[in-house]
C-alpha cells in the first residue's frame, strides 16, 4: 500500500482571499484603534442614555489626557452680556485638548474599509465553504469532555504546534465566530449610531442601543474586547509557532 504524505504536508495553507482580508482588517484595525483613542482623549468620559457632557455625571472617566477631571468650571454666566434670563453657559478653566477633526475623519474613512473587507470575507467564507469546514464547530466537538479539555489546555497554555493551514480548536472557532458575527457588527452599528446623519435617516438605531451616549459606551467596551482578542490572538500565534503561522498567512 502506498502511504500518503505526512499530515503536515497534506494540510493546506490559507486561501489568498483569507490572507488579503486578514492583513487589510489588521491595518484597518490599527488605524481605527489609533484614531479612536485620539477621539476618546478629547472627552474621556462615558455616559448612559441619550445625552451626556462635561456637566453631567459620567459612569466612567479615564485619565488618558488633560481633559480628565479638568478641575472645575468658572461660574455660569449669561450667554448674552447684559441679560439676566438668557441661556447660560460655563467657561472652562483651561484650554481643552482637541484633535477631534482629523481623528473623526480618519476613523470614519477607515471604518468603511473595515466594513467592506469584512463583508467580502463573510460572503466568501459562506460561499466557499470556509465557514462550514473550518469555523463551525462539529457535533463531536460540542461535547462536555472536549469542551473541558480545550478549556483546561488553554488555561495551562498547552498550545499545539502550528500546522500550515486553518485547523482550529473549539475555543478558537467559537472566538472567531463571536468576533465575526457579534462583536464586529456591534462595533459597526454603534459607530453608525453615533452619527447624527445616520440616525436621522435610521432612528431605530438610537432606540436599539438605548441612546447615542449608550451607543458610545457600548462601542468603547466592544472595542476593548476586540483589543483583548487581538492580544490573545498574537500570544497564541507566538506560542504555537510564530514562523509557521506567519508563513501560512503570507
């Protein structure tokens, strides 16, 4: 009997469309993370509901710029001098940090690159069978012993060596599906909800996410989960064989 080639030789590398979309999404994510952080530095406070500003209570405030706990405001003054019943305002006690313009422009531009690439990846994964073959857990994997074993192996950092193809474990598959079909759509939709032009045309978005400020808060934490995923992903790549993993993806 003629024996076939070793298992490592049999395994396929990633498809070209997987490689291209992977690196386009990676570059887009890094640009979004940078520009998003710049935007957040302008107002490092999070609220819940429809409105929120520096004069209303925040559910979370992070010390990421000098706009953090600015120390107070001057007393309220009439907007128009010489009037007593006109709208009043408050003057900041310092010059606010603001790089909002270019940050928002870059963020919104790169977001469309990410959305387009993500849609292409999702459609290709469905129609080429990549989703069913490589990402969808099988019935044999969805059993208590397999789940327990995979969780224990990851907790103890028992990471199997890399092959040259997409042979994913149960936790890896589940994480990818969570990111692709839940986390990314939530990030995109909450991002759109923060745009007044979008919500004017599609007001149901504001209702879905409990207000524009709630959408911003959800967007922030969803982005944080995505950053955590990237960190763990990179660690797993290094632990399982960085050179082999990179060769498979390039």
